[in-house]
C-alpha cells in the first residue's frame, strides 16, 4: 500500500542568480526562485497569463553545479518534492516558507550564453541521496 506521493515538476526561468551557502557541517546549499507562467483564453476570448513563483533549494554537488551554471533568466526543468519550513523571526512571529527541494535539474539553456558550438542539447543533473 502506497503511503503518499510528494513530487513536483516545474519548467521556468530563474528570477535571480542562485545564492549559495554552506551548512555548519560544510555541505553546500543553493537557493533560487523560478517563475513558471501559464496562459489561457478566458470566456470573453481575451488572452490571460499568470505566473507562479517557486523557491528552489538544491544540496551538495547539485548546489555547486547550479551556482556555476545558472543565472538570472536561465531556463530550467526542476523535479523534486515540496517541503514547508517554519521558524520564528526576530519579530517573534512565526514564518513559513514552502520550498521545492530539487532532486533533479535539466538545464534548458545553451551553456556560455549559447556560444558553445559543440552543445548537443539539455544537460541534466541529479542529487545523490
């Protein structure tokens, strides 16, 4: 019997460069935001668009690769799971953030701004866990 499924797949563009830090144990972690837009035609025939933002977190070698390879505007496929964190801020208020913890990424842009003549297609990377 299945216990549940927590799987998210997003294709979008980075809203900012990845920010990388290291845990107290030295493990790299990178975070960035991804915008995924959807378009539709409403009942009056007007074209509509809506953008959803995802806060993405990557760990280990995948974090280092994201810091090296991604930048604001990069297009990326992200696959992972949702996780909600809770913390108490300096204002003594509880804060919540739902994050997409990446387990697999596919870089959809050409490396080096498209100047690599040997580029053969998307490049994927997976978190080892």
